[in-house]
């Protein structure tokens, strides 16, 4: 299983966990190009912070689409969400 690990600010983390946000974006820069272009992922593991005990969730990855200035990461079903975040 191929897993993409991403860290998010709380605002965006909560929107994805609740199902309101269905796409995540990354700038089209060399760092993201090496991690995203031409690769496929089964899941995305999001973390809200860098501490080992930071909130964590698993989300299905529906694909990565390059646009002119960004990479659009299509999000699927929330497979595992942190407690305290209401799913829709």
C-alpha cells in the first residue's frame, strides 16, 4: 500500500475530517513534483502538527491531478478520523 504523509493546519484538517473539503492542494515546486508527479497513492495520512501525539486521520486517495500552478489531490472517504471531529 502506498501512503502519502501530509501535515495540515487545524482549520484544513477539521474540514477534511468532516467531509467538507474534498481536495487538497500543493504548489507546483520541485519538492512536490518529486513526491506527487507520476505517483499513485492508496491513502493519505494527515497529521495536524508535528508532535507524535498530534491528531491523525487516514483518507482514501482518489488521484493527483497536475494543474498549471498546483497539484490537486482528490480525497475520498475518511477511513479513520480523530475523536472529537464530527463527520458528515
